[in-house]
C-alpha cells in the first residue's frame, strides 16, 4: 500500500515562498564539534601522519600499501575528542 501526501494550497504562493526564506539553516552540532576537534594537537598530528602516508602511497605506481591504519588513528583521535564534548551541546 502506497501512501501519497497531497498538499492543497489555497493561500498566496508568494506567502509560501516568504515563509521558506525565513526558515533558518539548521547546523548539525556534531559537524561543528568535529571541526573544532580536528584543530586539537592530537588530531592535527594524526592528520599529518595520514597526509604523509597518502603522499607516499600516491607517489608509487605499484604498491600494496594503503593508509588504513593512519586513517583509523585519525578518526579515533577525532571521535575520542567528540565523545567528550557532544553531550554538552545537547539541549
């Protein structure tokens, strides 16, 4: 069974557009916290190691090396920081 939602508009279309313009852009607090955490010393160090690995692997034509460990280290450092801060932003 498929449910279809139909909107019936009896109002002025210009009023609907104005209401849409007035709505604020929602910002995900998790993304904001992640960006702040990526600026911490530990995350910056882990990102530098990841970028060095990506440069090394990218410069080789035939290699089996990948940067999985460095990526996981960076994500772990960032998520560890986020875990301590995310619940402070919840209202």
